[in-house]
C-alpha cells in the first residue's frame, strides 16, 4: 500500500515537472518568434 502511494506520488511529480518544462519551452519559443 505504502509503496503504491510512493509510486503514485513520484508519477504525479514527474507529470507536473513535464508540464512545467513544456510550458517553459513554449514560452521560450514564443519569445524567440515574437
């Protein structure tokens, strides 16, 4: 149970990090082309 919770926590953190990175890259592209 605890192990499953830890895995879910790590997975959600990775998901958030990925979203932030994508957002950051999009912002960079926008500033380059703007």
